[in-house]
C-alpha cells in the first residue's frame, strides 16, 4: 500500500528539482547581410542553485548533419577568434549567452545552437536559430545543384547543353535568313523585268 508523504517532504523535493532547472531561449530564425554582423540571441533562466555555468555554441551547415563547436572557438580555427564575441559579464549576471558574429559571409548561414552547462556532464540546449545570409553567394547556384547529388549534377549539365544547342540553332536560323535574303537579291538583280 502507498503511504502518503508529508507535505513538507513533497515541497522540499520539488524545490530541489526546480533548483537545477534551466530553460534556454533562442529565436527560430535571423537574417543578415554579407560583411555585416549579427547578434545570435540566447537567453536562459536558471535558479541561483545552478552554479558554475558554462556556455558552448555549435553550428551546422544548411543540409549538413554534423555540428561543429564555434564557441569557445577551437584553438585550431584561428579565423573564428577575431570574428566572434560573447560578453562574459552579461552571461554571469544577466543570464545572456548571446554570441556576436562579425564579418559575415555566405558560409556562415546555418543552424546555431546554444548549450548552457550546469556541470561537466549536464547541458541544456536551445532549439537553435537558423541564420540566413541575404543574397546569393559566389557559386551558390552550382552549390544548390550539387547539393541534389548525382541527379542534380546531371540536370545542370543537361541545362548547359540545352542552352548551347539553342544558341547554335538561333545562329543557324540567322545564317539561313541571311543566305535566303542574299539569293533573293541576286534573283531580283538577274531578273530582266527588274531593269
């Protein structure tokens, strides 16, 4: 048979469980221009019991499956060190883990996720923010076709061949028209009635 627990014990357990609760908030999507900068928002709620907090950010390329850690920036990726910044004071005192990304390029588009760590083995993640870079990057059309796999590449080749054939057909029509108009001029010049 189940025994009823004293109310004070139930309240104590609930307050202990809530003490380590962390909720992470990120906007679902952001848009930015190339060469600009963007603040990737990440705020979180944590009770004072969640001590020794830490943050990491990961990025996944559009259509990619693996995530890459970008903050703290890995030592082997020196290019990131000058382009990203996180205000540690805002993180500690205002529960704001927003990451500033500067000098944006089309390669920065993708999904950014913020993780708040309450211990070495326990983290809480936001749903992620999809960053879109406005405009089309160099070679982006080719990248879109190539992303479709072998069929996309074949389709791109067929489109190029089609364009080449159409261009050749148009020039052939122009040559025929020039030949016809030239032969008509000769007929008119050779016709005795035209004199």
